[in-house]
């Protein structure tokens, strides 16, 4: 197994990745480390990225793939309060036209309650943090398709799981145990400081994460109930992350 990969930042979508990415890019540039990211699963198939297991810093929405194929020396990940996280995913899809689900959301004018209740999106909304930590993505397609640059990523994110909540929780917490560093978005400076120290930097500037576009008190009770139902495993994994980060 190749151990050229010094650090894999297992980036779950919408968990302060922009800020952490800026930090990692600065460290890579300042220490002459090779870095690849932020990337999606499909980007691993690009010809220019075939050497991805040998990049010293790897950052992406790649789930468990690098843990199986690259044997990184260190793995780090960060989680977010599950309600905030799922709302942020919805807002991201609504705002960014490049997201494969953007057209569905906007053409059908789905509000958050509609989004959470839509059976077509059940897998996408099903404990997304735990699934990134506990389920290996499906086998890759034959090659990168520039006309479908999110094909593998979306196949994974829309994959209906075939394991129970208990099994998903066990697998996700096992991945957390493999991580050298675990943090939460709510304690971002602690995580970024630890990440920098893992790479030998002791005076890194803490990046600032953009605030979300909603307040918890603004959510109707029925929406909160649906959020909690969709993230029941995520809640347990998040609490485990908080204990590891303490």
C-alpha cells in the first residue's frame, strides 16, 4: 500500500470545507507539499489526477475510497450539527445551478418541507454525514465523462442504503476511530489548529466560515421533526465526534 499521502481530509459536504481548504492550500504552498483538492469522486478518474494516491495532501468528498486505495498516514474529518447540516445542503442545492439536483428543486419550487418529504430525495437526505463515513461508494464508472462530471458522486449520494441504522452507526463511528483528528464546525478553530499542527504548522491563521442563511427558531415544528427523523444516525455520530474533539 502506498503511504505517500500524508493527510486525507475526509470532507463531508457543507462542513466548513471552503475555509479548511484555504488553510490547507496555504500550508501546501508554504511547505512545498503536493496537494489535490477540493475534488469529487469523479475527479479521481481524470487522467491528470491518476497520481492522486501520491499527493501529500488530499481534500475531497471522497468518503472511504482513499482509506481503501491510498493508505493515508493521517485522516481528519469534521462534522456539523445535523439539523444545520441538512438545511445547509438544501440551501446549497437551491443556490448553485451546477448541482445536479438544482433543476429539480427550482423547477418544482420545493421548499425545505417539500424537499424533506420528497421520496425521490430520501436517500440524499438520509443521514448524509454517517453515510459518508460508513458506506463505501459504489465501483467507479469506466472513466471520467466531461458531460456528466458528477455521475459517480451523485450515484453515491443517491444510493439507497441496505444496512440498518445500528450497522451504519457502527461503521461511521469505526471510521471516526481511524481518524487522527476529528472536529466539529461549531468548534472550528480547535479543528483547524489541530489540522495545522498535524502538518507541522503552529502559527496558522484560523479561517472564518460563512454563516448559514437561517436561524433555528425560524423552522416550523414539522420541519424540525422531519430533520431529526432524517438525521437520527447523524445525531449519534455527531455526538461521538464532539466527544472525540473535546
